[in-house]
């Protein structure tokens, strides 16, 4: 499968139209916000076109087919047989994180996160007035590991644990042993686990274990997911929570209903059903393209002996790059990429202080765009000498 980056001009894409506001200039190659320049699968396009051909776009229910599609995807991709009543449709994983925080904790209670981490996790904890308990990941030998001793200590004063699985921005896929250790510690301390698994489908060489597939934690956990990253349909605002425990489910639903965000998006519903029913072949082809982009970035940086290190992601279309070899402060590093490299990337420090000296690169585009990005990086590094 050959991927050409689709021209997104005129679509009000955050990646393009939000870049000038974020970076203070409009002359960058934007490779930051986590959606792709790759066209959604044909089955999704056709489903949306069919729905758009009907001239009424009114209030829409979630049909039984929606729940069947999610159930079918879970058994096929993760080997976890879920029930329709466990599925709670939602408008996005980040809103759902906030609903869960309010449903399962009180102001001042502790919530564990693991940084460096997608910013809305920590931001949501702070904004809801909870105590942020940071179980910092350990970076060693080019990979991130969990500090289980520290996690056990934090669990002693925690009400909840917000798990990012697979992990953003590091690209780690937590293995079965790691997840079981986290689960056992949480169960011993009565900690509820809310797992964001939005990147679960873009996993390369490892296996993703859905948290709820571990029976012992099923009644003490919530899984949040969406087809948005997988099929590049984030703008349709369609996600869901999987909550087997009725008490936890009722508490979550109550918080979600307080927000007033309860109606289904007719296009999001159609896209989810089409993607989960007919998009698997497309997904596997796209994963091959993304992996090729990962390998290109890694080989380019190593071949040209740039003072950077690429952490090879086990999942996601996001590459975490160690730029500390440039010897720049966080502020100077951001300025270097904007002013000299002319690339719009996510600053590592925005993922927590542990991300200082790193940058996050979105490789969900064509190889031509990735090559241009690497050439800009090479030129800027040579100019530094």
C-alpha cells in the first residue's frame, strides 16, 4: 500500500490551521497533533456519503448494530468477549476521563498517573481538584520501565489510577506481566483503574492486552476507547467506555449525563460501525506504512550521526525523540525546531518535566513528507556545528 499525504487545506484541520497559533508562525511543516494525513478507509468514506445523502441530520440513537460492532471488534482484536450493556457511548476519551474522575473520587483524593504523559491526564486531575500522584516512568537503555516500588507507595494513598495503554508519548505496549503487577497492587489497595486504550489498534510487534481481559480486575476497572486514532476519524467525536461493573457504570453514566453530552453523532455512529465491520484489512496495510516511516526516521538519524536518539515505538504513530544530545534547554530546544528546523512538533516538556529534552514527532503521513522533515532536521543540525 502506497500512502500519499492528503491535502487538508480548507478543511479547518487543527494540524494546519491551529499551527500558526501554537507555534507563532505559519511556515512550518506541521507534524504535531495526533491525527494522520492518511485518508480514512473506503468503507468509512462510503458509509458517510450514504448517510450524507439523506437530507435530515437530526437527533440519533445508538442502534444495536453499533454495540455489535464494538463487541465484534473486541473479540476479534483483543480476544475479550464483552456484553452490550457494558458499552457506554461517549463523545471522546478526554471528556470520559473527567467523568470517571468525578464518578470515582472526591476533591483532594489521590490519582496516579505515569509521566511523561499525554497532557490531558494530569490536567484533568488538577482541574477536578484531585491530588496528582506521579509514578514517574524510568528511562533507561532507550526504553521506559515502571517503577513498581514507587507505584505501590503511591497506591497506598490513591483512589484511582489513570493508565495509558499503549502509552502516549513513549509508545510503550505494557506486557502481560507489567499489567498484572499494576493490577495486583491496585486491587490490594482498593484503587480503581481507568485505562485509556485509544491507541490499542496501532501496535506493531507486541500484543495489546485490554485491561478488562484480566478477569480479576474486570469489576474494578473502566476501559476507554474509540476508533478515532485507528481509522483517522477523530473529528467525528465518537468514543465509548467499557464498564462491566454495574455500580461503576451507573456512577459514570450519571456524571456523563450531568454534562448534557448524551446525543449520538449520526456520522460518528456510521463511521464506527463501518470501520469496525470492514476496516481491518485497511488497518493492517496502514500499520505497515507507519512502521516503514518509523524505520526511515530511525535509520536517517543514525546514518547521519545526528545527536538524537529515536525511541522505537511499540505502538502509535508517534515517535518520541531524545534530543538532549543537542545540549539545549527546553525553551531553546522548542525555539530550535520552530526557527531553525521549521518543524512543528510537540515539546517533550509539555508531557511533564520528565519529557524535557525530548520532542514528539507524528509520522502518520507519507514517506515524502517524512523525508522532507528529516532533511530539514539534518540541515539545521549541520548549521549548528
